[in-house]
C-alpha cells in the first residue's frame, strides 16, 4: 500500500470525524417517573431482559459498557457500544452506524435508517413491558425528531428536574390543601362554638334581666312593707304612749287602801225585864271618806282601761298585720338574697362567656392570618396554575357548604390592586 495513504492513528481520525463516531450511547427507559411506584420492579426486570438480548439482536453494535441506573425518578438503562461493519476496502472492519445497521438487515438511509432501528427496539421493549406490567399501553406521543445522546441526556436531566419539581409542587399542594382544609374545619368549629357561646350569652343576659326585674319587684315590695311597717311602728308608739299614761296611774307596788275605820254594827236586844242589851260587832266592810273613795275609783278605772287596751291591742288588725308583714318580709328578704346570689352567679357566667368569645375571636383572627399566608404562598408557588387551584378549593369547599375564606382573601387582594391602579 502507498505510504501517503496510510493512517497513522485510526482512532484519532474517527474521533475527530463529525460524521463517524468511535462509540455511541443508548439510554432506554420505560414510562415516566410519575408512574405508580408499584411498577418499578417490573420496569427493572424488563430492562434487564432487554440488556441481556441487546448484543444478540445487534451483532454489529459491540457493547463495551452497560449500566442500569435505579437511583433516580425512573429506572433506566445506559448502553455504550461501537457500531462496526465488514468492509471489502481497507480495514476488514470499520466504524459506522449506518453500514452497521444495514448489515444487520435494517432498511433505509440516514435518519430513516435510525428511525427504523429505533422502532424495532421500541417494539421489543414494549413487548417485554407488556409481559411484566399488566395493561401496559405505550403512549402515543406522535412523531418527533431524533436526538443525539448528548441532547437526550440534557433532555432527560431537564425532564427529571422538572418531574422532581412537579412532584415537589404536588407535595406542597397536598400539604397546603391539607392545612387549608384543617384551617377551614377549625374555623368552622370555632365559628359554631362562637355562635353557641353568643347564644348562651344572649340567653344568660335574658335570664339575668328576668332576675333583675324580680329583684326590682321584690325591692319595691320590701319598700312598701318598710313604709307600712314605719306607719305601724308610729301607731304602736302612739298607743304605747297612751298605755304608758294609763300605767302611770297604777302603782308599781301593791298598795294599802286608806280607810277611816272599820264598820261597826250595833245590835239592841230588848229584854222583858231591865234595860235592853246593846251589842257592837265589826263587819268586814270599811268606811271611806269621800276623798278616799274618789282616789280608789280613779285607780280602778285606770286598771280597767289598761286591761281593755291590752285586749284591744292583742286583737287589733294592725298588730296582726305587723306580725304578718314581718313574716312576709323575712321570706321576701330571704328570696331577695337568693335572687341577688343568682344574679351575681349569672354575672360571673356572662363574664366567663365574654372572655371565651374574646379568646375565640383572637383564635379566628389567627386562623385568618394563616389563611392569608397560605393564599400568598400558594399564589407564589402555582403562579399560572393558581386560578385552577382556586377553582379546586372553591368547588371543594362549596360542595361541603364551608365558608370560603380563601376566596375572600383573593377578592381583598384584587380590590387592593384595583385601588393601586386607580391611584396611578
């Protein structure tokens, strides 16, 4: 052979040739990372079988490296091979993808040749997948142009990154949705509790008003009783003065009634012979002077007056009324004390209920702040998909009859932006 036509470094020549590659890499995967994890092992098994049969089905593609990656979202197979073919000119075996595939029986030229080979490989992969995965259907994504390995790697990395981001966003969405539902449920529970407490407060206030009215009525009764009692006290005092005046006329100690003398009766008994017999006998009667009789009569009359007044006082209506009023007053005063205690108890209950309502209002304000934060963060995360997310939340809460605080926050935000636009 001519020395000027000899190639000193054949590998270096092929390496620098834009049309001929010293080696190629094939990346094979089944499905996507978002598929159900339960199919992961089946995918790996199908890829292993594909790898085992690759060299036999492609004798002109000399495999020098084959690795199954299982540490990413979707298991995939890397195959490094050298496409070679028999040549009648120069070297007996030369490097070249087109001639290598043509000698294997693949029809076509250029990109069509590669496309036919890829279709055959894809069909074989699909067959293996169906054997390991029930109801497997290949996605009909339409035709697309062939990508070089470097381009595919970039595409696969970008696709994996996007899938991870989508999965992360979906996880965030689930977390936000869960938190939002919990906040809504808690808000509704607190709203119900607030309404119940407010109803209790209203009922307690009504009961308190009734008790107040009863206390006022009883106080009026006690006031009337007090006035009547004072009148009776004055009347008793007046009669007491009259009684004291009569009592002054009666001595405080037993007295001896003065008299002039004891009465003496003279009896004359006539005799037939001699003088008549005269006998003097004392009787139990006393002889009083006119002054003594008058004084005695005065004292007896005073005693009679006192006795009559005493009997009259015992039978007088106002005395009985006074005793009755005292008994009623004691009962009403006891009832009044009970009502005042009940009033104090109700006032304490109202205070407790008001504090609970204030606490609930503060809790609700906190939940509304949480919803506001969720709204802002969700809007940042979903951006273009935020409208669709709002519709999902709206439909979900609407079907349950739950107040949509999330939508309220959105309306506030929109009104705020409208206000800014008008100021401009």
